C-alpha cells in the first residue's frame, strides 16, 4: 500500500540530560560518535531518509536543546510528534527513575496515541558502572507497552533497530487510522512559528533545516 510514500514522521528524543540524546541523533543521522561532552545549544532536528521495508520515509528527529535540564519542554515541542524515543542511561539510576517523570510529561503533552520506544543507552558499560539491569528496563517497557532496546552510541549497538522499530510502529498506527496526519500538523507548527516569530516553538533560537538535510547540528 502506498499510503506512506515519502511521508515525514516527526519523532522526539526525550530523557534526562546526559543520557545520550544528542549522541544518538548524530550516530543515527551522521554515523558519527563524539566522545567529548556535547553541550546542546540551539535547536535541532535532523532528517534521515530511510527505507522502511521498501517504502521511503523521512524521519525528522528532534533533539532537545537542553530544556530537559530545566524541565521546560513545552506543549509546542510535542506538537505533531508521532513517535518518541525515550532514553535513560544504564549507568545512571536517576535517569531510569526519572522515566516516570518523562512518561507523565508525555502523557500530559503529546498526542494520546503517540508511539513510544524505550532505549537504555551506554549498554556497553559493565558493573560497577552499570547501575540498571536490563531486566528493569524490560519490565517498565512491558508495563507501558513500549518496545525496548539496550543501545550504545559508543559502540553503535541497536541504534538502527530502535529507530526502525519506532518508524514501523508509527506506520502501523497510521495504517490503522487510515489517514495522513503529518502534513497538517507540520504546517500548523510552521505557521505558528511564522506568526509568532522564532522561539515560538518553545525552543529558543530556531534554524530550519536547509535542503532537506536537517537542522543545525547540536554540538
Ligand atoms: N559510555 C558511553 N557514553 C556515551 C554513550 N552515548 C553517549 N555517551 C556520553 O554521554 C554524554 C552525554 O551525551 P549527550 O548526547 O550530550 O547527552 P544528552 O544530554 O542526553 O544530549 C557524552 O559525554 C557522551 O560522550 C554510550 O553509548 N556509551
Ligand atoms: Mg543534548
């Protein structure tokens, strides 16, 4: 079925600071890994054209611009989001415990049927650095009906699988609903921004991606 031909799926990467959100976007979109600390500045989305079981799909992947540190993500940021990659860091129990905050935030701000995938990053780390067992991740994922992956940006483990699973779930849901809801939402977001000026997306200074190759690099 050609329903999703050349569709754009907007996905957000969420989770505490330092879990590796910026790294995963770079790893997936640019096939690069930065070992130094990346302070996220400005806003950012990157786009990646993927082949989803033979159908070309544009994934528009939004990275936070540090607002997660101050818990200031706004409803505007969630607008039009079809999928969320929710991340924690297996070396940080706090980031795992804060998943409940993020799940609540998603419930309050995102569309009720937004698709979620859970990713526990830095999985190449072993005890004593590792603070969260894989089973704990599996359990919370099961409770909230999310596919789950332990991933590593550093060693490029499971990253493609996590994003492809998210994209597939979005496609399933669109087919289930039998409608295209991306363009309307995207247009509305852009119109809001034009009307209200830069920053109206709740993200501060904003640079639209040029040439379809994504927004400004976030490091
Ligand atoms: N060991 C390890 N460190 C990682 C991995 N992914 C990211 N990091 C590190 O974690 C830190 C935070 O990453 P960053 O992407 O800036 O996190 P963000 O605040 O969620 O955007 C950086 O120092 C990265 O180098 C990983 O897979 N393994
Ligand atoms: Mg970041």
